[in-house]
C-alpha cells in the first residue's frame, strides 16, 4: 500500500496530463482502503521520498480526513473509516511533523492536526491539547510556531463556549509568547494575538446568555492584554528584515476591534488611550502611505514602499493596508460609542450647538489623503473597466483602504452629520489649496487630490442634502460654489485624467438637488454628449451614465426633459457594448430616465423595448440585470401610451422562454418578467392576457417541479388574480375547468406535504389574494377545502419561514369572519389535534415572524377580533407561555449536553392570555409606534440607563445636544436600543419600505389605514377596564413585569 501510495502521489505531480489524471484516479481508489491514511502518513515522513511528494502526501491526507476519517464529517464519502489503532498511529506520525525542519511540512501538518481534532478531540485524542500547550511552553521556536498554527485553525473553527476551561489554560501561554519579543519571531507573536482574538470572540458570544460570566472574566483578561497591545501600537512602524512589526500591529488592531464590538462596555477604560495612540499612528503613516501607494512619481516612493510593504517567509508580500483597515473600523465603533463623543464634537460657544473638535477636523483631512486613488487601482482599472464599475458600486466586492474610509465616513455621518459637514468644508478648503498649488507647479498628481475631495464629500451627499433642506434659507451646509471653482471645473476640463473627469460628473449629479439651474443644464448637456461619444475614455462615459441616473432621479422633470431623448438614445447605444458585470449601471440609468416624461418615453418605445428585452435575453440568469429589466417592464406596462406596443414585443419573447426553454432559471426569469408586465399593467388587464397568456402559464406550472419556477409562478398568479380575478373566474379551458379552479388546484398541489417548503414559499400570499379577490366566485365548500388543505400542510410545516408565510391567509379570514373560521377549524382534525389548535399554535409561535407591513397589521387586528369573540373553544386552549428560568443551569455555561439534560421549560397559559402578550409585543415592534404619536418620557428612561451600562459612559451636561446623541441620524437599529422606546420616540415614515404600498386592494382595506398602535392600545384598554375574558383572574397573572408596565402605561393614557 505504501509503495502504491508513493507512486500515485509522485504521478499526481507529473506535468504529463494523462499520467497525472491516472495517478489522481488511483489515489481516489486507494482512499477506499482502510490502511490508506497510515500509508500516506508514512510517505510524508520518508525523507527519501523527496520534499514535493512528502508535501503532496500531507495535503492528500488532509483531504482524506474530510472524506473518510469520520462519518460525522459534512464531506464524508462512502468508504471504510480507519480503526482506532490506525488513527492513533496516523496522529502520532503527523504530530511528529510539527517538529520538522521544513516550514511547509510543518504548516501542512498543523492543518491536518486541526482537521483531525474536529472529530477526535477530546474523546479519542484527549492528549492533543496538553501536547500542544507543552510545545508552546517548552518547544523550539519552530515547534511553538507549528503548535500556534494548529490553535489558530482549531480555535477559530471548532472551539466555543463549551471549551472555556481550555481557553483559560491557553490564554496565559498566548500572552507570554506575545510579550516575549526577544524569544519568538514576529510571525509567531502575531499568530498568538490572532488566537487571542478568536478567544475574545468566543467570550463575546457568551455575553447574552452568560453575561455574569463575561462580566467576571473579561476585565482581568483585557487588563493583561491591553497594556502590551497599546505598547505595540505606540511603536513606530518598522520593516527591517525580521524586525518588521506590520503583521503584529495588524493582528492587534483586529483583536481590539473584536473586543470593542463583542464586549464594548469592558473596553471603555481603554478607549481614550486607544484613540490617542491610533490617531498618532494614522498621522505618522499618512505621508509614507501616499508616497508608497498613490504618488508613484514621488522621489520618496522607494523608501516609503520599503517601510510599508513587508514579505512573509514564503516570499508573499503584505502591506500596511490591513492595519489601516482595522484602525478605520475601530474609529467607526468609537464614533458610535456615547462616551467617546466628546472627542469628536464640542459645543460651539454662544450657539448652543455642537461643532467638530480639532481632532475631528484633522481626522477628516487625513481621510481625504487616504481616500486617494492608488496607483494599483489605476492599473487595475486600465486593464479591466469592470473593476472600475465594481469599485464605484456602493456594494463593491473589493475591500481596500478607500472603501474602509467610505465606511468610516458613513459612520461619522450617522452619528455627527452637522459636525461632519463642517469638518468636510474645512478639510476640503485645505486640500483644495494643495491641488491648486500642484496644478500651478504642473505636478501631475493634483487631480488625485481633487478627486479624493469630491469622492469623500460625495460619499455623504445624501446627508448633506438632507441637512440643507432642513437648514435656514441662505445658510449653506457646505460651500458647493467654492468646490466647483477649485475642484469640479478643473477636473471636468481635464480629459487627460479620465477618472478625475468622470468624478466631476458623478459629484455634480450627487448634489443635483442643490445645483443652480445653469450648472445643472450644463452638466445635463455634457452627460448627453459624453455617453454618446465613442471616442471618449470609457471611464468618462461610464461616469456620465451614473450621472444621468442621478440627474434623472433628483432634478425637476422640466429640467431633464430636453435631454431625455438624447439620454435614452445614448444609453441604448452604450448598453450593448458593456459586459454583464457593467451593464447594470446603464440599465439602471435608463430606468430612471424613462420616468421623466411618459410621452417622450412612449415615442422611443421601440428603442427601449429592444434594449430591455435584449439584455434579458442575453443574460436571463443574472439576478441584478433581470431585476432592473423587470422594473423597466413594470414602468412600460404602466405607461398608457406605450403599454400596448411594449406588450406586443415582450409577450412573444416571454412566452417562448416559458414554454420552450429547458433551463429552469430561464423559465422562472421569464415568469418574473410576465409578473412585472401584469403588475405594472391596468386593472382589468387587456383582454388577451387571460385568454392567451394565462393558459400558457398554467400549463408551464402544472408540468414543472422546479422550485424556482414554482415560486415565480405563485408570485405571477398573485398579480394575475389581483388584476383580472373576474376574467380568470369566468375563463374555462377545453375541458370546462375554470381558471380559478386551475389556480386552486395548483395551490393544492403546492400544499401537498410531498412538495418542498421552499417550492411553496409564496403559496400563502397567493391563497390570501384569491380569498380577497375571488370570494364572490368561491363556494363555501371550495373555500373550506382550501382551508383544510392549508391547515393540513401547516400541521407538518418544519420551518418558521414557511409557517409564517401561510398565516396571513388565516389572519385575513379571521379578521373578516372570526366566528365562522373558528367553527370551521374546530370541526377539522389532524392526527388527534383540531385545526383550531394547529392554527393557533402556529400563529402564536410565529406571530412576530410574519412578514410585511399589511400582513402584520391584519394579523394583529385578527387576534383582537378572535379575542373579542370570547369563544370557549379559543379560551379553552392551553398554549406555550414564558420561559421558566432553569435553576439547575443557573451560573453555568449552558452547553448542548447540559441543555439536553436540563431542557428549557415554559409556562402553560390560556390562548386568550397569549393573545394579550402578543399584542403587547406588537405594540413594541409595530412600525407606527415609532412615529412619536405620543408624548411623555415613560419607558424611554430605560434607554439612557441601558446605554450607560452598555458602554460605561458618563452623562455630561451636553449629552442631549443632537450631535452628542448616539442615535442621531442612525438607521433603525442604531436609533433604538430597546423596543419599548418606540412608544415615545419615532422615525420618519419614509424609512419604512413595503411591497404592499402599490397593491390597490391592500390600500383600500380599512385595516391598512388604521393606526395599529392606537387600535391595539384602545383594545387592550377595553380588555382591562371591562375585565374581558376574565382578564384580572386569568390573564393578568401571566404577564411579565415588563408587559405589565407597558400595559399600565397604555391604560394610564386613556384616563
């Protein structure tokens, strides 16, 4: 076996293709022998085999571990599993390789040991952990480094809170290695910090369930580590052979970021020192960074590069970037920490408002330096314009220093919008002077300075525009005029710097709402010419494309209208020239332009149809492009002057894709386009849809088992029923079966337990729409059968997402016919449980998981009407209540084995009590309760105390100022730390987005237009005051302290 393994491994390294393929196949066959692992382990130790074969052996062994070592492996393949004696010998041999004099063998062996540990430790290999720790304590440098590699992979992948005893043993050894600069290589010390960082993540994951444990153990751990970490940060960057500290600094900042995010309140004592030290580092690195990576013509380029770019043992280069990324991420966290706000903003004397501190001003200036386009980025963009498009996208996939700066700017804008705008103005003025001076000196790098200024300010343009809209007339938030004079116009006129010229277009369009009419008109004209000019650099044309989209969205229609035709024509000419990775920006701009004037759009319908449908035909599987095409389809279908002609061009293509394509994704995509055509079209639909398109759709759906096709079909049928319910009900096929019956049969098939939940994910929406629109055409028996089938499927549902997707059907029925639905469900039985019990149990368990603004409202209102029945069949049901604290687990780390031994227990309460609890929970979560409809401090006082407990901040006398408020300008999650605060504070309705907003049936439902907070509050007041359903005796004792306080507050408001 060993000889065969050696020959196969040797052959697998051959440059001769046939021999290599035969050898690889032979290795696959040999793996099915129980002795294979021992054979390759022996080869890996045999010096006479040669280093390449030995390396191949250890790599092959790692793959074998995943495939055949244990049946617990997710990659397990059928075949014999080695017995324990064989495994023991293999472990011993591979472990010995940690002491090899070859670094590549040691690294490969460490990876194999970590893989084996996943399955063998601690039960089959209990000595592994102490053996590795012993290597850390007394091994040679190479052995220590190898053991550290094992821990690096092992702790990160497979250790958890269940292994705190081992982590407690490991941490002191890691720290000892970290602080022993003279005894260990920097790479080993950096790895020690990396493992420490993984340990911190494990500890932070315990902060919710085991908060007392974390509070007791985190402070002493951080105290041991933060002092030497701060010392590392204070050291200047060095990069002289083995003395480089770049990797060590990078690992230290990653650990600090993890600790700051995972256990923030325990990091508060170190935040001030961290800010001071990291800010010093940022300033010290700034000049070398620009000379090394940005100004490649700098006389200091070589020395700066040698300082900031280091090389691993294997010759791979790594730079200062990862350290900078960590610093910027930590600063983002610092900005979001209340106790750190004083470093960013201070009161402006005499105004009562907050302004940027000196540090904040300097930080923004520094960010403008770091944000400059690097020489490497320019080279990448020159080679591949798709990379330029991707890097300019807000959700680009390449993360670099520039993108990290962008993330920090967004964090600063969320926390301190007004102060940031002031700081940006000051920094721009200073940097613009640098650009101007360099222009005069004919320094070709001037455009990089100006481009970065515009890019940085453009990153937060929406926040600046919002401030300007709310500012007093004549009070500019930022001096746009000066920026145009110093940076925009010089770049716009510099064709030799296409990426700078393109930035001028994008910047101007980002501030479209604030542009004077003359400047806006000039840029509109320039964009129209640029997008059509094939001689221009692609970067300029693509930037003009983005600008067209921005201008079309944000300028008045009258301003854009003269250029709408040229815009559409220009975009139509450039889209076919773009790749799949770049076409989305032009297609998106086209979509925005089509909305300017419907008449002009209609006049160019043939052009629009050819481009939109052509893009979809070319890339039917591209989700992003298809989504934009669907938006265009909806708009064209909704344009009364263009809809008929557009449909005549689109329907044959869609029908062909649906009925003739063998690719499920293409069929599903075609159905999605049809759904867009129907959704955007009039109500009722044109005559031909139901007569010709509907039968084809039903035929495709009835013949398909593809989940993607079935999902798309459910959504499409929902819009069909919404727009043309009467025609569908009256249409019949050649067998006399009505369209509505076909839809119900389709739903019944989907509700069969044999069909996957994924395939039927939207059947609940479809069923709800059928009930809403077709009740006049449904007999009582048909509706009862639909409810029966749905209830039977609900009884077997496994996932919360599928269960919650079915619940709106019941909510809608109960909201309008509560008594009849209760009677119908109670008359059904499934495996010993009534339909009523099944539905209410699922409803109660998944109440808060129901998706959609309207569906949530209907669900809550339906529960009030169910409660109001005071039906004994409902009141008599006993359901799951609150979690009972498990005394046996108190003070313990609850592992999986402990939770099995002492499982969670819940109180058992009446269904009526559960309804009250859920309605109180909905009041906390309800969107409308965010709208500040009520005054008073109330429960919001809890928030301030909680914030202080979270980050250890002190409340200074200026903390109420907007720019000191942690929540100012933040998103939904950042504004509200505790849900009960929603009752007293609010957000803008514009922040709430919902697919129901364009559903005419939904908008017409009185429930949709109710203030849910008022409705539920009034209902609960009546329940309490009238003692409905025996509230005081049966329900009030089941409420938690928090629920009781909230209910008391609601009742008090009525008095």
